[in-house]
């Protein structure tokens, strides 16, 4: 800390990282306007120096991260594969996920970063294009992040056995790894993908708009923010699959509550084959009837048309909005290659059954009963409709007219098809 006396006062210049000395009002960010002391606080560092600091931090963290990935793959996974008496292939897949794919990807990414790094003048480095060139590769983190919770659960189960505790500790010492438990190492990829937007935002902050790397860093920041947002969205949707599996396990065997005149699941509608057509109130030319709050589903392959109508306009608007959002989500998923596989759905159901058994729930309750193969629910005929209209082509979004328990009244509101 240094005081410099000028012609008519003193200039207080901070030469340290923190404000340790000086008037209390200055340290608190307040200055008497009548004072002859001017506080500059921390010196305004040169923007190039600040950018160089951020670049150096990015390069340093990438090099350390590569070492962590190498330690996981060679120090843990490689040794685990040698102990078939302790680990099955399925267990290793759950614990380590696609960590080897991430390691290979990061190796290529860091090589390109090193090529763009200017060792003499780090602020001149142009690393933005590296993120853009490798943007598709970062999606492999989605699989790892989605699997991470299962990995933690599997590790927690194994660690109850002292053999596994000693084995993993021996692996760490043999690889001369830092004193962090294996679950800490396995968390690093999750932390890393979340850190990229923060680093790029800081880099953009200290990159002048006339810098050759500015527009690339700005684009890279947008890309990495989108990657992390989509990874979070995928995680949320997979968690929803787990919730659905839990719900199914809790109601599938309640046979005494399944009443044919209220609800009957017949199958799913493949909306890829259908167009949704809004219909104005009035007479419909195709069906030659007057309709209100109606819309159609048009099969693009068979040219078959199905007519729907809602009880209220608000309900129709909600259905049309839901159809639009569903199509938007499908398009976004196709763009990034996201798909919830049948294996993931089965795995969710298996997880629920395992948890149910661990809680002492009758295992028979969690085993789904046998049903016929799913069919197109649009091909059903249970309605009395005006003459000239096929019963299978009209659907009413309404509730059963006879009195029911509050449970079924609430449940049927969520169901588009009434049997």
C-alpha cells in the first residue's frame, strides 16, 4: 500500500491484492467529497494482461483435467478390468460410464488448444475456434452426466465391503494420484462441462471487440451454454422417465381399480406421421357436421383424418399448445441426436423394482402384467356420433358423466381418450 503526495493532496494506490490498510471510509467504498485523498482501489490492469491470465488459467485447468482423466482410465478402470472376480462388465459400465470416450475427446481438444496457444504473448491466442470445431464432441458428456448418479449409487454399495475400499485406495497409491477418493475423481467431468461457460464468459469479458478472437469466443460461449442447458434438459427428462416408472410400479397391479368404462390404455400415437389441423367453429366440410372447439389429426401416410373436440375452448388451446411443444422438442432432439432408448426405459423400470425389493415391497407388485402389443389408440370405436362419421374418427375430451370417487375424477382429466 502506498501514499503518493501530489501538489494539492495525496493519491492512495493499492499495490496489493486486498485492501488491508487505509482509512476505513475508503475501504468501505465511501469517500468524503471534501477529502483531499483520491482512492483508486485496485489498479486497472491492462486488458491484454487480464486476457492472458484467463487464457493461462484455461490452459492450466485443461492440462490438469487431462491428467485426472488419465488417472481414472489407467489408475482405476484398467486395474478393475483385471479383477473379474470383483467387477462385472455391467458394474464397470455403470461406475465409469463413457469416461474413456471423454478422455479420447479431450486429448484431441487439448492438442488443438495447444496449437492455438501463444506462449510468448498469451493474450494473442485464438482459442475460440477450437471450441467451435469440437462443439459436437462435447455432447458425449450428456451420457456421462446422466449416468453419474447411478455410478455413485453403485460405488456406495461396493464401499460397504472393505475389500473394495482397500482395492480403490491401492489403485490410487499405485498411480500416485492426489489424495481424493474415487467418487471425487469421477465427479470431475461433471464439474468440467459446467465450468466451460464460466471460463468463456470471463474470456469474452477481457477480449476487445476488435480482437481477432472476439466473435469466435462469443460464438463458443453461446455453444457451450447451449450444451450445458441441453445436458440439464436431458437429465431432467431421464429423471421424468424414472418418475413414470415409479408411478407405473405403484399402480399396475391395482387390478381392482381398473374399470373398463373409465380408462383403458391401448397404445401410443406416433406424431411423426400426423399433422395437427386447427378447425374453426362451424360446419366441417370433411365430416359434414357442425363442430365447436375441434381439431383434426391428419395421417400423412394413409390420408386418414381423425376428428377431436374439447369441451371448452381453453382445453382445445392447451391441447394445440401441447402438440406444438411436442413437435418442437422432437426437432430439437433430432438436431442434437438425443433419444431415450428402450434400454434406458427398461433400466428405469429395473431400478424401481430393485428399490421396491430393498424396501421390502412384494416383488410381485412391481412386475408389470402381460398386455397385448401396443396398438394405435386412434383405431378404436366406442362413440355414438352423427350418421356418416366413422366412430373411430371422433374423440371427445370430456369426463365420465356418472359420479366417481375424487381420485378418478382427477385422474381422468389427464387422459385424452375416454373408454
